[in-house]
C-alpha cells in the first residue's frame, strides 16, 4: 500500500477503514457477507477494510446498508471526503508566503451567513488592525521561515474584513480575556487594537463576547476555531489547519461554542474588560 505524503491523512483513512470493520463486526457479518450483499467481489471488502482502497460515497452507503445501519452513512461519507483536506500543515499552506492564504478564505467568507469564532490566544483575524496584523504575521513568518510578504498579507487580511460591513452575514465572536492581555506588538499597537474592538462592537452584524478570567468554567479553554454556518469548522493548531466537515464533529464544536458563550460577558461588561486592558498598558 502506498502511503499518502501526510501521515495524518493516512491515519484518517485507516480510522475510517477501522470504523467500517467495526460496523461489520457489530452486524455479525463476515467480509464475504458484506460483499455478497453489496454485489461486490469478495476481495473488495478486504481492500476497503484495510484502507488499501479509499471508499467511494456509493461504497460507504452500500456497506452501511449491508450491515443494516444506513443512518451511519452520512458521517462516514463526510469523513471520507475530508481525508485529503482535513489536516494541512501550515508550511504547505504558506510555502509561497502569507498573502495567498489570506486571499483563499474570501470565497468561504462571502458565502457564509453565520460565523461562530472562538479565540483563546490572539484577536480574531477579521477584527485585527493593520498594525496588530503586521506584528502577528511578522512573527508567523519568522517562526515558520516562509517568504516575507507580510505587507501584502496584511492588506489582504484587512481587505477580507469587509464582510463585517457588507453582505448578509452575522458574527458571533468569543475571546478569552487573555487575548486582551497578550501583547502582540508594542503598547501602542495593542492600544490601537483594543480600541478597535470597542469600535467593532457597535457594528450591527457583530456580537463580541469576552470570557473573563474569573468566569466559572463550564468549558475549558481550547484551541482557536471557527464554525462556518453548519457546513464546516476550522481548527488552528501550531503546525496545521484542521478542517472539520463531519456533522457529529461540527456539532461538538457548536456545543463547545454554546458553553463558552454562556460564560462570556457582552455589552458594557465586555467593554469594561477591554478598557481595563487598555489602562493596564500604562
């Protein structure tokens, strides 16, 4: 079997194959039984179950039907479709610099109606000022050793933020209070960024909540993620971007967002936390 260049993709394929095997065993069937019911050659069941051959959508539906659990097919199909794109290393996405990556999000942003964004480490990209974005993307470029196109990348990031004011979109955004305190750039950069958050809160399409340090946790701080409608979620790891399209996984991120929202403060209380962070800059 030829392994995919990304071991994580291969791991996803193997996990899907193992799930097919579990479904067969739960149904009390042999591989030959599944093949007979699906009208396949007996060897096809083995190839699918051992991740030798990636299953098609039709293969998954036939497998689930043969095992008497057709309702499991949609999640398995979603997992299969995203095996190639679910885990992509940042160094691959950013190999030519950062500008192209910023621009690549525009179609997704333009077609998304409802954004749910949770950030535990930095200000969300859509809310960043040019100075803050320059400081942050400069650090990213230095850390990953990618081509330096920070100026162009900042312009692209700021430009795509027009969706906050244009089109029919709604933004529910949550940040941990730590985001207000982590200093990206100098004090002036942070003051400008925090002031911008106060201004953005007045936009009709934007709901910005802050989860205070003192909140009684109903959900622990986790990695930064965004949910685009109910179609996909993107999770940001240090080394890679993970795209989630499996319905049950999206539901977990949606549940995490709901729990985080219950801890957040909005309006005057959120503005007070932002103002306190500005005052703390000295």
